[in-house]
């Protein structure tokens, strides 16, 4: 994420104060757009607009998406409305769509009339796609060709399409109704004889996604086939856009961040840590802490009812609880990750349970041995010490099975398995572990 550059900010402010348009233009044009956004992040909104005004709108549209999304929204609201029409027109469709989704619908309707009619059609089409779908990720800037022209003619056409296409490595072959017939790579066109027909060069077995497909499917397909871009079609097989690898990378990074936060028992912030409002962050963390507090209270109530003459057993409660919770967390993390990456499916639940049963049995036996040796140091005799290894074995197995089953249940209900966060698994296993511990003590020590 861009951060303010304290060294360049004073120089930029001097240029702004002196009206040095040429100097501002040099900064904005010579540096990479991401670097320009990084260096100017510390300026006021009005100062950023004055700097952007020093360069053509095409360059403005390249720099603007590199500001953090909250700053983009603030800049849009702080700008003269007439200034926004050209900027929105020149922005990449996917970047523009991301920005407009963050703005109030009333504000969007206010500025859309400032945009050219053709661009308004694309904007409304993209905004109509559900959030998190392939349509919401795609861009409508792609290169296309008819099937009946030659490779030489195709290269000539691509020269005119290239400035307005986000990616021209894959060129999509369409019929007159824009139905997708196939695709051809730029490499194949360049290496082909100029007289070769595009229809003979194209690959007809095209992997596509539909506009309403979830973005998880887009990520999975792009990763599986190692494509640079994935075509998006409507229900009639017409090409409506492409999802490029950089947009998929952003989606993967966001999903990984959301899952990591869920696993830590935090509702996804949806924005950067420093940009998240304190009240919102408190709520998203507090709701889970309250749930975990309630489950811990159940553990406390169970312990309060435990009347045992074997006081030495109390010292092993943290060990027993930690063993089950940690094994459950491991299983939950492995299963959640496997489901998220497509490494396993819901239909594999039997194999998952078998694997976790065998692994948890081996883990339980592995921990039971040092547990028994530790119990011998405190128990009055070797028979009493058996409570510790027997409980550890049982709790590790139960924890592992709980950790793998709960994400599977969530997936079967159509929910994100990451919602079954590790602390939540630990809280459940804590209660079950105490009950098992008390039960083992009753069975082996006779009350």
C-alpha cells in the first residue's frame, strides 16, 4: 500500500506554491504511476488534484488506482464533478468498477452523465454483476478478431486495438454476434505465415467462466491452466470481458487476508489495518471474543462442579486442554486450506476423516508416552498416572476430528469454512476435553 514519502513532500509543496506545472508534470510522468501515488500520499486532497491537473487525463487514470481505496473515495468526493468524467472514462474498467462500488449509489448516478454513452453502458453492466463474481473482476478491454482474416491482416488490426486493450497476448476469435469461437496467442500470429487464416491458427477448445461464476472458480481455473487471462461469457456464449492474472492475484491476496483473519477469530476487516475504523474493528473482534468468552464460561462451570479428592489432577488441566486444542487447530487449518485451494472437495469427506483418525491416533500415542512419564512424577501410583496418557490420547483424537469435521459441515451449508476459526475449535475442544478428563478420572480412579 502506498505510504507518504516525507522527503519529497516538501519539494512537491514548494512546486505547488510556486505554480511549477512543468516540475509537477515531470514528477508525474517520469516516475512509475505506483511510485507517484506513494510519494504524494501525504498531500492534501486538493494538492493531489492540483498535481494531477499538471498531466493529461490519460496519465491521471494510470496514477489514480494506485492510491488506497479509501483515499480514492475521498479524492472523488473532494473533486469538482466536471473533473471526474474524463478520469472515469480513461480508467481501466476493472479499476473503475472497484472504485464505483465503494461510492454511494447517489454519487455514482450524479457523475455517470458526465461519462460518454458507450462507457456508461460498460459501467452499468459491470456494476450489475454480483460482488465477488467473475463479472465484477473482469475488464471489457480485450483484443478480438474475426475468424476469416489472415494472420497478416490480424496483426495490422491488433496495432489499432492494442492501445485500448489491457492484454493482447491472447486474442479472442468471435463470430458476427460476438460468440466466442476460439483464441489465438500473439506468438502464434507472429510466427505464422502472413497468408495463414486465423481460423486455422486458433485453438477451439476454450476454457471460459460465466459472468455469475464465483471468483473462487476463476482463481481455480486460471491457476489450473496457467492462463494469463480468462474469458468471461454470458449465457449465450458471447464474450463480455476477460479476467487478467493481476486481478486474480489481488483476489487471492484478499481472500488469503480474509481467511487469516477468520482463522484468528476476527471478522474480515475488508480494508487495511490502519484504514479500518476503530469502532468497526472493535465490533469485528469483539463479537468473536464474546462467543469465545461464553464457551470458556461453560468450561469454568464444568470445572466448578468437579469434586475430586485427587488434587494432583488439577495441575494437568492446562496440558490436557492445550493438547486437544492444538491438535484441533492443526486439523482445522489443514482442512480449511485444502478446501480453499481445491486440494480436496466436500465429496472427499470419508478420506479426510480416515486420514485424521489415523494421524490423530499416532499423534495421541506420541504425546501419551511423555504424558504418562510426567504423570508418574505426581501421581501416587502408576495406575493413577494412566489417567493422563488415556486422556491425552482421547482429547487429541477428538480435537483432530472436531477440527476437520466442522469446516466440512460449514462447506456443506454453503458457508466459508474459514468461519470455523481456530479459537472457536479450541473453545469447543476445551469443554469436551474437560468432560473427557473427568470421565477418565471417574473410570480409572473410581470417583
